[in-house]
């Protein structure tokens, strides 16, 4: 689970990323899931787009791919979405640490 600070950091990184995953009228398939999984392993952060001809919304597509690839949805804006999954063997992106909340007494 990502914190809001980590999401903001990843959103800033995603602005420079190319859209590598396209969903069209073919809809969601095992090939799309495999492509997303491979890209997440290699890049950790990917950007996807749902074309107007698709029978699935961008939110549904992002949630479905995230569930299948065990990744996190960073954001969905319009027809585009961003996914993140940390590569445990060779991490490329260093996320800001989550600070612990202070309890006042």
C-alpha cells in the first residue's frame, strides 16, 4: 500500500514515462496481463492507455491489471493510468519513506 507522499512521488516520475500499454477493442487478455507483468518487472513504473474502442473503462482496466500483477494503481486520469510494482531483486525506484504518525498525549 502506497502512502500519499509515495503516490505523489511516483506521479511526478510518471510524467516523463512513455505510454507502453494500450488496450483497444480486443479488451483485456492474458497477453495484456503478461505484457504488463513483464514491463513492471523491468521498469517498476508503467503507463497505460485505454482507447475509445475498448469495452472497459480506464479505472476497471487499472484495477484488473493491478490485481492480476500484484501491483499498485498510482493514478487514473482520463484514459490513462499508472501502475507501480517494486522489483524485489533489482529495485530501480527509491520511494520516500513513510513517516510514523506522532501520538500526542
